[in-house]
C-alpha cells in the first residue's frame, strides 16, 4: 500500500493577508472608506482588521481623515515602487528630453511602462502653454490603448497609423486628443517604455500634428540612446 502524500505545509501569514486585502481593496476605491466598509469588503470583522489598519496607518501606507475617521491609500506604495533602481534610472534618463519636448511642441508628454495587464504612467512633463491635456502620474490604462499596443508590439513598427516607431491614434476617451506614442528601446531592441504626447489639435496649437510626431520620434530616440548607454 502506497503511503499517503504528506500534507503541504501552510506558510500563510494571516496578518499579512489581511494587510494586502485591505490595500488592494482601498487602492481600487475612488474615495475613503470606513472601518466597517473595509471589514465587509475583505470578509473580516472590524475587530479582526483594527490592528492591521492601525499598523498600516502608522507605517504611512494608509491615511485616516481625522474628521470623518475614513481610511484611504497614501502614496507610500507609489513611492516604494519608484525606489526600484531600473525604474528610477529610466525616469532620470527620460525627464530632461521629455521637458525639452514639452517646451518645443507646447504639449504635455508622459512616460509609460507595462504593469501587468495595463500601462502605468511613471513620469510626465507639463505643457508650457496655457492649456493642455495632462495625465496623472501613476494612472493605469488598458493595453489596447496606443501606448499598450506599442509596449506589447501589437501595433508593429509603423503599421499605417504612424511612422517608423511612432503610432498615432485618436484617444479613446478624449475626442479632441490624438495620442502620439513612440517606443523607448533598450540595447536588445526590446520596448521598455513608451513616450506619449496626448496631442490637442486646435487653432491654438503651436504646431501641427506632423511636427509633433517628428519631435516625439526624435525624443524617443534620444531617450533610447541614453537607456542603451550611448
């Protein structure tokens, strides 16, 4: 008779599970939530999560509104992610050229990387113009956006909607915006990030779309050269 298999060891840490459940829940909510709402959402009682909430607040991952007592996620997780040397280095290499691009075309631009099944905006240079379209740093967008297609290679290298390593597509959310997206490549040729100019084409725009596309392509090449050590 064959021996029965040994039970798999249980390495779970209940307090850590609670903390992660709370952070994941609050990160997906548009506003602050009460202890009761949080407890209900993560399937625990208020008494089970009280100490976890207190610890997360003390460590700075949550904040608590003193007037309402509601909890929300702070920017500590975002700051923690940006401590990663590759990500920090990429932002450092890209910000100078991005600021130059924003000044040259009077449009904002942003840097995006793949974050699981989404595109995460990790840096932005504001437009110097009196009007413009800005994207919040830390924002997530689907992979079927222009930036996502360039990151995943699904859009090819100039598939008729763009030129060379640049893709242009109407923004799926803002009708007045055309997304101009250029690939940032490492030494192996892999796309590690995207440079996006959410171009607003109005009578007040300082430059036509073709000029912005060319400038974005040139800036992406500069950033790619920095990433590759050139």
